């Protein structure tokens, strides 16, 4: 039996990126980098949880078969 990761309901214009994997390796990480404005480069991952309306919501460290890593965009812009 496999678990199915779910994200909360998204509003119009929101986006969730979900990384899932099997039982091995125990830990993978999702990373997002984007240009938020001409002077701001945003990075969102396990070490930097929020930038420019993007939030790292879930960090699964016990194996992908027990959940997922999730990053949520509050809005979809011209990044």
C-alpha cells in the first residue's frame, strides 16, 4: 500500500510543487530558485523556507513513501 500526498486546496493563481519518491533514498529535497525582481534572487528550500511569496511547507526526512516535500507559490508571476 502506498501513501498519496495531498496539499491543501489552492486558491486561484496559487501553485504547489510536490516532490515524491519511493522508500530509498531516505531523504530528497526540493529546491526552487527564481528572480523575484531585477535586484532580488529568491531561493526556497529546507534551509530558506520563504521568499517572494513562495513557501517551503513540508520537509519529509523519513523516506518519500511516508510523505512528500512541498513548496507553495502564493501567486504565479513572471519569474
